[in-house]
């Protein structure tokens, strides 16, 4: 499912124009990106959490040059689904 599909589905189920729904979806995503960029986690009860995880420094190999490189510690965004959401997805239908 793409962002356009999500916008179409929300517009169809609510009766709101697609342009307005698209603006709301964009604002929602920008809000989450802004929160994660500033180091704040986002918790959506019943859906899940958008969190910032820290990856530890590690040593890697460049196979083509046969050299070792150090990948520094860095932060990545991650999503952790809520148990209710996880259970609804994992149920067999």
C-alpha cells in the first residue's frame, strides 16, 4: 500500500477531499519525522511506537579493497508495533 492508496482509502471512508487528506497525512508524517529528529519518541496507543535506536560502533570489511573500516555509532528510526496491533496482524484468517 502506498501513500496515495492510504489517502484514497481515508478520503473514501470519511468523505473528505483527497487534497485535504493528503495535507493531513503529510503533516502527520512531518510531525513524526520532526519528533524523531529531535530525539523524541512517538507513542500511538493501540498502534505502536516510533523510536530512535542507537547502533553501536562496529568494524566492517570492504571486500573489493580488502580493507577494514570502522562504522561509527549512529542513530536510526525504528517502529515497534503495539501488542494489540501485532496480535491482529498475526491472526490467521
